[in-house]
C-alpha cells in the first residue's frame, strides 16, 4: 500500500512539473513574440541628397513638412498630414515628413515615435548642420522655425512657416490641384 501511494505521489509530482514547465516556456515565447517590433530604417540625407525632394516636375502635388519630435506644434499637426496622406495618396498627392531631430535621438526617440504614432507618410531625416545655407535654399523667407511646410507641383510652389489645421492644409492642396 505504501508503495502504491509513493508511486501515485511520484507520478503526480512529475506530471505536474512537466505541465508547469510547458506553461512557463509558452509564456516566455509569448513575451518574446510581443517584444519583437518591426524594424524602422530611416532615410537620412544631407542637404545635397535631400534636394531631390524639393523640385520634382511630375504630375504629383508634394506636401513637405519639416518637423521634430521635440516640437509641440509639429507633433500636434502630424495627424493632419497623416489624414491628408491617407485621403489623397490615390489623387497624386505625396506627403513627406522631414524630421529635423538630432542624430543622437534617432534610436531613442525618433524611431519609437514613428512606431508609436504608426506614421504611414514617408519619413525622411535631414541631417545637415549647415542650416544657415539650406534654410535659405529651401525658402528665403524661412526663419528656420518649425513647423514649416512646402506645397508644390510642377506649376506652383507655396511655403508656410506655421501650424496647420486639417481644413487649412486640405484647402491649400486643393488650390494646387
């Protein structure tokens, strides 16, 4: 009798241990799956490389917004650019979000921000410390403050050093179409 009881206890102990181990392994795998995030590859340009975005002459209308994660008004208006991108991407409008964040925050702030906000517009980074030169080349009226936005097509170009509402932004795009 004692032998049967001992065997039953031994059987239960080992059978329970295996189930616990399986559950722990399954939980670890679930946590590892949740921790894996899609990789974000940034397009980083100096001004010479970035110029290609400023003077396209195809049939599209381009909306180029200069912003940074540390700029409150920039972050506030980003959803409007995202909405414009979603509603007009099939109407020959291309939205390009140009981050002016500093290189030392690309991994710690910029990439997580893009991920968290689920930005669908094209995001490029302008990394050129000779801003006195490129600010004037983008627009001579630009003081360098952000947010700033260029709207252009092959026939017309507009520059704005201000924040937009969605309605204002859409109105400006419609005027260029």
